[in-house]
C-alpha cells in the first residue's frame, strides 16, 4: 500500500514536471495497460507532455483500447534526468555508463 508521504512526493514530482514518460512492464496485463493509458490521459489534461513506453508493443488481442497505438518501443534522442535525495557528504563517487 502506498504511504501518504509517498503519494505526496509523487504528486509534487508530477506537478513540477514538464514531461513524463509512463513505462509499461514487459508483458503488461490488461489492468496495467488501462492504468497506464488512464495516467497518460490525466497527465495530458494537466498540460504535461506524456509518452508511453514499453520494451515491446503489448499484444492486446481483440482489444480496441484508445491510445495503444501511441506506445513507443524507443524513446529517441532525449535527455534523461534522474534525481534523488542524498547526503553529499556520504557520496564519494558517482559513475555511469552509456552503452
């Protein structure tokens, strides 16, 4: 269950974001698909740029869910920003790999 402070943090992150990528799990179930599609619609209603992404396009047999055609399998040349709280004095080194 989601804690109250986690919900508040999520709300703050979304409110302050200009664009949001909703990432679907591999082999997404129908409930995950409909939740992601609904979240994308809600984000767009808030005036946010929103994209859906998945490793592969979900196979929605005999489903005609609006927005399934908008699921991308590649995000393209975009900036990736990852942020998290940390104590600067406790971090000696930050490394990354771009492959």
